[in-house]
C-alpha cells in the first residue's frame, strides 16, 4: 500500500470506510485474483478496518466524556 493510499483512507469518514471495506471483503471472497492483487486488496482492507476502529474509538470516547460530564453535574 502506498503513502497516497494511506493518506486517502485517513480522510475517509466512518461510513465511506465501512462501505469500501464491505466491497473489499466481497471481492476477496469471490476470489479469482492473483496473489499480489489479493494481498494488495487485503492490505487496503486492513487499513480500512483500522480507520473504522479509529472512528468508533473516537465516538466511544465522546459518549464516555458526555456521560461523565453529566454525572459530574449531578
């Protein structure tokens, strides 16, 4: 995976990363690609999954912060 690919994926929102990850999984499940193409697609899928995890971790933190702030006000 190139640095341009990483930069591109880093700019994706959650939904876009998730949707592209779904497409990557479908393509890998269909097979028919040579090994190098499969590995490149797998790497892209890993990067997309990591991007989704980043978004989910950020959302989780925001919810936890909001709940703790609400508890502190009581």
